C-alpha cells in the first residue's frame, strides 16, 4: 500500500457508557484509534422525506491492516459521521489492508 494514498485522518469510535433501563448503551461515542486512511465515495442515493430531498452517500474506506475495527464502530472524519456497513474486510487475506464500507446519512 502506498502511504500517499492514505491522506485522510479518521477516528474510529466505539459506543460506550452505562446501559439504560432497556439494556441498550447510551449514545456516548469514544475515539479508540486515530489512523490514516483513504476515503472513496462511490454512490449517492436520493430520496424524498417530508418534502425535502435527502441523500445517503455510500463509499469505502481503506486503511492499513487493523484488527481493532468492528461493524458496531463508526468513523468520524472532519465532523462527519460515517456508519460502518457490514464486517471489515482483510483485503487479499494478507494482513496488509483493511476495507470497510460506509454510509453517510441524510445529506441535504
């Protein structure tokens, strides 16, 4: 992997906090790692909601091999929240690159 390709500084975040009365965890996100990555938007899906046009952006993030990241984490990039979709992938099963698919919801 060429280091120049990894030009985006991202934060990997994990939901933490006390459980609420229903057994769910409060909406408190904590950064567990900060890494360099490549963010590649792929598609945008438009839909109408309450007379407004909304768009969800789908894409992929590639970083150096990372065993920390899980599907229940999220990515924070320059104040934007990127939700991880599916399991992180060990590209080529070579322990060199990890790829995650993401969705950024509700762009107006």
